[in-house]
C-alpha cells in the first residue's frame, strides 16, 4: 500500500544549510550569530534531535525573535517524505524527496522487540552489482550528512504519529539502503556522530551496522574512527572470477577484502558479518560453499545468507528455493562457518531496496 505524504511535503528552501546535519559546535555558533545564548543552542538541539521538531513553532521555549533570526539562517530539515509504503509484515518504506528533486529510500523493519531502520547514503550506486536495483542507473550524487540524519528523523515522525506525539523508539540502524557507504564517509561519519549523541537520537555504535561491497582502502579508513560500529561485508562469492561477475566494478580480490575485514575485527573486536546474496545456480552450488569455506577459514565471523529478492528490471536471475538455501547453509556449517539465513521481509513488489524509488521514477516518466 502506498500513500502520498500529508501537508508536510513542501520543498525546503535550497540555499539554507540544514540544522539536522550540523555538529553541536556548529549549532552553538549559529545560535550565537542569531543573538541567542549557549543554553538556547542546547535547547534547540534537544528539540530537533530528541523531540524531532520539524518546524520552528514546535521549539516552544525559544523566543519568537530568536526563532525568526534562526529561520533566516537555517532550515530544520532539507528533505520531505513523498510516499509511505507499508507491507503486510509491517515493513515500512519511506520515499524521501531531497531539496534538489532527487529521491531515496528509507526502510523501517519491525522484528519482535527490535525496530531497525535501514538508511541510504547515495542517490543510486556506482558499484552496479548485477542483482541490485540501486545501481541500475548508476549514481547521481552522494548524500549530505543532513540527508542521512533526516532519514531517521522522518522515520521516527511517521512511526510515532499514530495518535502519539513522541517519536518512535528505533532500536537499531543499518546502513544498507541505496549506495555504497564507504564511498561517502565524509558525510556518513559526521552523520553517525550526530545519530549517536545520547542526548539526541541516541543510537550509539553498538546499535549501528555499516554494510559495504568491500573496498579495502576505505574499510581501513572506516576502522580509524574512535567508534566500534558493526561491519557487514557483501562478499557473495569465495573466488575472484565469480565475484567479478556479480560485482563487475570490484577491483579488490576476495583475499584483500577478507584481510581488510580481519583488520577491522582485530582493531575493534566486533565480529564481522559476511553477506551472501544467493542466486539459484549461480553462487549456491556445492563448489561455491567450498570456496567460501576456504576464503573464511579460521576467521571468527558470521555468514548471512540472503536469498535474492527479484527486481523488476533484472532478468535471468532466480531466487533459490528454501530447501536449496538450507542445503547451502548446512554445507557451510559442516565446513565450520557460523551461518544465519535472512528470511523474506517486505515480501511484496518492492521488497528489494531501491525498488520503491525505481517504481516512482518510472511512474513519473510514464
Ligand atoms: N552497498 C552496500 C550496502 C547497500 S546493499 C553493500 O553492497 O553492502 C545492502 C545489502 O543488500 C547487500 O548485502 C546487497 O548485496 C544486498 N542486496 C542488494 N540487492 C538485493 C536483492 N535484490 N536481493 C537481496 N539482497 C540484495
Ligand atoms: Fe551498490 Fe550495494 Fe547495490 Fe552493489 S548491492 S549496487 S554496492 S547498493
């Protein structure tokens, strides 16, 4: 079910910087410039990040003159929610419209006590994995820190709006939406700092997983942050020839990627997850299990098998049967690997990330 978002869907002014992407120091500077006091900067931060205030009138204890002076210098949010799509299992996708007219997806996944949010980091993706909707039309641009943080603010507002003014309590964040996070670390790292602030959104490193298609240099830079984020590496195959067929732009070898993941584990002490998107007859054969076992032998990590979600514009690939997935998982386990299997989520037309955006793009050009 897709519905258009309500009256909040007006476009923000393009030229003002958005407060949602600023550090505490930057906000303090802005409030001082607007004639406010340091404690008012903290109040403003609290309104925006803890309460999720989306307009200036919501920041009730700030004097009107200060709100007006601030509104002339900054916007609270630069993006808006253009559509909300709720699947039968409760998975909720937001189509977020950016100030320049581009759009991205944000997905909320309920699972028992957990409420996980999946955010995008780029408009499209340059990596172009053959099975993925996000890379079909290449990459348009990197997201800004504000645009990454706002995905959380929007999701909290949408989920919390069922007769209750308090924003929904998200428990986990996965950076697994559109784009390759390691190609946008300059915006992602400050965004994650903002998201982790315990007085604001409050999702710390322990609750955050960043997924990468495996760029060893960038993974090393990511390891330099002072935080121990969880790392997921989309490996898909244990041998280079097959991996290059699935991730045609990849330059690093499987051995180099696994070495970078090991270095991350050694430095952070957080177990790395290897994701394998399973495609029938392509990378789910006995020999594929053997090569993964060899590539990961002796590395205390987890393999997460993800049966492929079909994508409208991608032909010639098939999702393996459940029995086939279980058989593959068993082979890996017999080879000494820890294995989890991701069961179907959002089992409708736009289940694979990137599909809602594709559908809206084609509707706009029909
Ligand atoms: N670019 C990063 C993060 C975004 S993709 C990366 O590739 O890791 C997040 C995960 O979704 C990756 O493991 C990716 O392989 C997987 N994925 C992409 N398209 C999919 C599809 N159609 N079905 C199942 N998984 C998919
Ligand atoms: Fe990009 Fe990840 Fe999709 Fe590959 S799977 S095209 S890296 S978003």
